[in-house]
C-alpha cells in the first residue's frame, strides 16, 4: 500500500494530511503558521514535525511508509533565497518530497483535472492559474509590505487605520471604534499598538478582518467600504492574471479565510461576475487535498491516479465535514 502526505502551510494555519493509494484520508492534524518570514526556522521545523507525527499516529503508520509528500508552503517562491531554506527544513523531515507555494496546492485542489484560476484571500492574497499545458502563472502574494492586496491583513490593517482615525477625530465616530476595542479586549485603543509588533503580528492584524465582516453584515458603512476596496483589489489581480491566459472561459475558484464571511463572499462573487471570460466555480477539493493530489501524481501511473482521484470523490462528504 502506498501512502501520501500533504501539507497546506498557510500564513495563519497549517494542515497535514495522509492518504492511502485508494484516496482515503487516514490522518489529519493542524498547527498554526509555518511562514519562515514571520516564524523562526527552528520553530517552523518543530511545528511541522509535531503535526506530521500526529497525522502518522492517527494513520497508524510510520514516516518510512510515506511514498511521497508535497508541502505547500507560504512564501515559497515569493522571496529569492527562501526556497533553499524552506526545502532544507522539509527535506530534513521527509527526503522524498516536493515543495511548492501554498497557493499552488490550493489551485490543484480546486481544479485538479482542468486549467483555470484560483484566487486565494486568507492572511495574504494571490491569484494563480494553470493553462492547458500545465504552465503556472501568478499575480501578487508579495507579502504585507509590498502586496497581498485584498487579503485578510489588508482588510484588518484598514479596519485598524479607520478606528484610529475615529479615535483622533479625523473621521466621524461610528460603532466600529467600540467593536475594535471589544474584539481586542482593550479599554484604550492605543493598547492595541503593543500587539502590532513582533512575532505573529501579521496574523494578529489580519484577525481584525472579522470586524470588517461583522460590521458590514450589520450595515456599518465604514466596514462595508473596507470590504468593497478589498474586493476591487482582488478584481484587479484576477484581470491581470487573465491577461496572461490565452483560453476561455477561465474557471475561477476561490479559497481562504475571508470567504468564511458570507458578506465578503457575496460581494466578491457579484464583482467577479462583471469580469468577462470568467466562469466562477466551486473548488473541487480544499488546499490540503490539493497537496495530496500533487504527491500522488508524482508517484502513481495514470490508472492508479484515476483510482486515487475517484477515491477522493467517494470520500467527499468526509472531508467536507472536517
């Protein structure tokens, strides 16, 4: 029996999954961010090891039983020089493995058997596509200082900026100010500033995107304005990526934590319907399944992979409930 290990290592959370050659997920574990630009490398390695050990324990197999693995890692390929550092961490744990960007596994999970595009809007944001020749194209994903426009960090930062504008009197006060203070559990808004530095600050700032969702859902204009700005930035990324593709219609799937907000998702879908050549589709599988698919494709022949893929579909209800 062959076994495959897949990792979806995002900017906020990481999922480690193990599946057998029949396409059944037999081990699953979670940890937080393994982004080496925001988390010390030794800590990243320890987190991955612990999560992998937990998945192996649930699967009741040993690490030597893994036929191949695929690690989708945040920031991989984003910054020159980080690829070797990330690959070393991965290869030290599992030599029989491949490493790609975490959006790449999201794309493979969303569209495992057809060309198309995925728009990821979680802590960070990126649009990635593959064409009929399996060539990969991307737009954004350049981190919170240079890019990630429309991301959870982008939204959270705007919420904080506007709350401080209200605090200063530069903007008319709205219910947003109290919502932000309550969410951060502070009596003085300035207390938030001490938490906006150091490790995991990216995740902390992105968490305020929840206030944008709650505020917009409850009709608070400043919150809905922030979401509208974010969606327009994502639209720009989609249109820029479309210019790199020579086929149509282009299937567009979406993934990431921001889409857990119904208001945000509805605004996004409504806006994307305005873009020509786009066909909005539901992701076939989540990103961690995409990492398993990429691992299996690297080892199995065509018939074996078809059996693996059919097994994934058979177990669809199981992973949907996770």
